[in-house]
């Protein structure tokens, strides 16, 4: 088992990565200071629940916890106020109190939804992340929790740190290939913003990662979590450096909104967004290698590196206007200056971004 800490003073918490951790979940929750005197609510989705929920509930109950569950449909549409209200209702019916906790068993959607519920219920109760996807190695760390609005992604949310992140690698064995690739987008991202050597490692080990090789996957997730934990520890509420974690997300979130959060998986949208950011970086003076290596790393992970032509540029630009990173007529972009190095630019003209979106549609011929 690998372990690292997110250092936030009295709200610090461990991230534990390894095999067989769900089988010891009750013990882990007790170590994290959760009380068996207050009930728990486990939130999962209808893809993950049939695989792992019953075993987790049995394990928690054998450790003395009174645990109930709430199952939502799998997929991005569940990040909604309607599903949030369902969780609130379950929490009330089960008698959760101020010392209770909500446990998220699933991918990023479940983590965001359950986390926002925990942040809101009784003005905030404890929260445990048990991610079951590669993608969630990013979203489960750092305390950003949210639901979507039809006009914008993650626009209704909070900062609410978990008490524990328990990452059982055995749950990744059931992931479909497309979900594996989608998750690797955030793995590569962590290298692109902080660690050029890790980007090289991802390129060299792409086949092992896609094959879910346990050693390679454990190392990659540990490295990704370590980058994020370090950044979050220094800037919890994104007043400065934490914004670099949004590499690829300005374009990516707009693509998800235009696609109705269904056509493109999150990692696929972020992959295209990172290609766009690399294009922008080269346009602003970064070496050509930034684009070429970014494309190679994402392409080898089985991710898209261009934008389907049927996506409407006007709609994408309109979606970006609702982004939290837009203001005062200019766009805030995370722009690579080298592999492993990025900068926060607040002077990006809308026309530059429009041109990038058009270039993404003919990426094979760029530059």
C-alpha cells in the first residue's frame, strides 16, 4: 500500500492506494476518526453498486457502522440538483446527524455529487472518497465538489475536503477500455503541469497502463495524486497555483456542455482541451515539442487529439463564456511553456481561442 498526505493543518487527510482496501474499509474509517454511533450513507451508481456495494456495506456493518445506501444512475447527468435532492432525502430518512459521514463509492460523478451533498447536509458533515475509476484519482483529491447546471459544468459547488481517500486498485480491473483511456488523461495532465520525466514515463509505459498492469498503474496513480496533493496543500481554494490543475479544462468543459455531457467522456474532452492549450502555448512562444509530446502522450493513451467536425464553434465559445475562468472580456487559460511547466494567462483573446477550436477540427494538418 502506498500512502501520502494532503497537508491542510487540522483538516489534513491521507490518500491510501493499494489492493484489498475495501475489505478493510471499516477499520480505515475508524482510524480516520469516524464514529459508529452515527449512521453512514454510501452513495454509488448502478454500474459500480452491483460489483462492490454489498461487500462494502457488509464490511462496514461488521465494524459496527450503521450503513445505508443511495444508488444513482451512472453517468454525468447524475451530477444534478435532482440527484442531490435524492441524497438529501436518503440522509434524512436514515437519520444522519452532524457526526455522520457520506461515503462516495464510484467514479468522479459519484464523488462530486456525494461530496456536494456532504458539504451541504447540516452545513457540512464528513466525507470519504472511495474512487473506483482512474479518472477519479484527480477528482477524489482536493475537496472540489459540485453538480452541473444545463448551461455550465460544476457551477454549483463547494470546497469540502474528505476525511480519507481509499483507493482500492482491485476495483479498476472491471473498467471498460474507454474508461481506462479517459482516466489516463488526468494522469498525463499531472505530468504536463509538473513533471516532464513522468510524461516520458507515461509514453514509454502506455501499453502497460492500458492493460491495467498493477505495478504501473499503482505508480502512475501515486505520482498523479502526489502532484495534486502538493498543489492543493499550498492553495486549497484556487487563489493561485491550484489553477494550473485546470490545464485543458476551459475548452474541455465547454465541449462536455455542448455534447450534453454524454457524447464525450470527461477525459476525452480534457484531452482535446490539452491539445488546444498546447497549440495556444506554441502560438505564444513555447517550443514545438510542447505540442508534439502532448499529442504523443495522449494519443498513446488511446485518447482523441482532435475535435469532431460536427461540433459548432459558436456553441463552444458560448459555453466558455459561462466558465468560471472567464472574466472582463478576456479568457483565463493554463498555457504550457515547456513539458512539465505551465503558466496562468489572463490575457487570452477570444479570437485566439476561436481559431484554436477551428484548428482542432483539422488537427492532423496542424501546424
